[in-house]
């Protein structure tokens, strides 16, 4: 089985930067919650393993949120249906072997302590989930406070009081007590500012050494993020998964080395991660996009690159994924690269992306059958947009390509 050398903390942290993009104007929420939760964990003398789990769960706690509409609700102190994203997030983590142990924490991160303490689940899960809930509500209060009064120190006592009022009801008494202790200093609140929070998280990232990880484990982590991107719209359900599967199949037909086939699959899964920044209304729009909306949409492949390039070991993945809207005649975006500058892997993903999108229904058209998809691909190869040889390969294995794009097993 293929192995990858990767810093797991760094991979999770960088990819979760993409989750932050969904917030549009409420960014770094996951990181601030992770900082506050970890400070409480440390003050409670939790072991470094326990604090580490708490930190990772906190970074990922809102992984069940991919639409900007749901994200907008996160800034309310309490809202109807708030547990939906907890269930979704926990479900995603359960199917990821290396992170499955965090799913219980994410599942209960909006559950009041008065209910949570009665549940028949391990005590440490209850405390971690509740610690994240408390840190999460502090961050929401901070956001509200600074929108009225930019200096957080002037709003600090009001927020501390708000948390103290929920002692024993929403939050565990033990956690509230430790929060009151760590949040007493001004430094705690000033650390929430952007430059400090990034520094704090980078130190955490640096703690983890590069380790060997199986391809399947890495793929399951990457799938968390592809799932979040695809869940942005019902129309793009399994789009990234289909692009990944078809790209890998084509790479194998071109007899690319096994290592490249693995990487192209990961690049396919992540190619649209920059779309998390695009507001739902634009993704779901059934009529023609305005110039402004089109430009907002178009920048997603550039954002994909910026997110992925931070992960050491993802250098090729980031380039191949970011080039999926480049065209061999240099008419694509964002760099107007031509055939010579585009790797075969990038050219394969570009074809797979068009193929998969045409095989799915979109707000403005029905899903197309294989023969119609092929004729569009051939036209795009004729005009010089898509690579002719790759489109020829698709023609030679059309039915199989169609099944791969739609993840059909029979
Ligand atoms: Fe949440
Ligand atoms: Fe795209
Ligand atoms: Fe795509």
C-alpha cells in the first residue's frame, strides 16, 4: 500500500482554512474556538493527548456546515435546528478512520450540560464537547461585542458574565470555573486577534512531526473536505468524488505511475475546495450570472491553490487541482496556461471536470447521456480547449468513463 509522509496537524489545519472561507465575514472561528478550548484543557491539566484531541475537534467542529446560509446562523447565540450541523459533522468524522474518535465531541458541541451530563457516554467526551460549546459561544459573543465596540477589552466582562450565568445549565461548572480563571487576563482576549491566533495555531502545527500515513487514511481525510464542498449544493452532490474517480481511471489508462494515480485522485477530490467561498445564491442561481457573480465564481480555482499549497507534500496536488479551469489553448483561468505548461494530470482533471458536470443535472439543464457528453467534449477538443488525446481516450472507454464519473459500480 502507498505511504505518504505528511504532518497530520498541518494537513487538517490547512484544509480547515477552507471551512473558514464559508464564514465570508466571520473568519478564523474554528481557530479561535480551538485556542480557547485548549487553554481551558491545559488549565485543567488534561494530558497532551487529550488537549490535542480537543484542539483537533475544535478546529473541525463546524465541518457539518458548507452553506453560507447555515454559517450565517452560527453567529446567533441559540437557533432552531442548530443540532443538524452537529449530526452531519459527526457523521463525516465517523467515516474517517483517523478522526473517528472525535465524532462524539462534534456530535454534542451544541448540547446543554444539563442534558449532556445525563447521557451514557464517556465523561471525557462530555467535557470536551461542552468545552467546545462554551468556547464557541464565547466566540459568537466576541463577534457581537466587537461589532458594537471594537475594543474587545471593553466587552470582556459582559461576556464572562454571560458564560457564568449558564454555569451548571448550559455549561459544566468545572469548565465555567476554569474559563473564568483563564479569561481573567487581558492577554487571553487580545490573543483572539487575527495575527495572534494564527501564530498560536502555527505553534500547534509545528508540534506534530511528519509521519507516514497510508494512502487510504489520507484519502479519507481529504474526503471530509470534498464532501463539504459537494454538499454546498444538491446539484453538485458527489461531483468532486466523481471527478476524482474518473481522473484516476484516465490516469491508469495512460499508464501513469501508481504514485501519480494516487495524487490525481486526491487532486480531483480537492479541485473545487475554493468554492466554499462562493455564496450559495451564486452556486444555485438558475439564470445567467452577472459579471460580478461570474468573477466571484471564477476565483475558486485560485483559492483552491492558496489553500492546498500550504500543505507540505501537496505541491503537485495543489497545482493539478488549481489548473482544472486552464485550457490547452491558453484560454482558461486563472493563469492562462497553455498545453506546454499543463501537466497531463491537470489536463486529465480538466476533462474529467467537464465530463462529470455534464453527467449531472444543473439548475439550468438536465443531466446528459454519454453520447451527448462525448460530442461536447469532442467539440471542445476540436476548438483547442481540451486535450485531444485525453478526449480520444474518453471516446474509447466512454461507458466506463460515464460510470466512473457517476460512481456507478455496475
Ligand atoms: Fe457549531
Ligand atoms: Fe471548478
Ligand atoms: Fe469542478
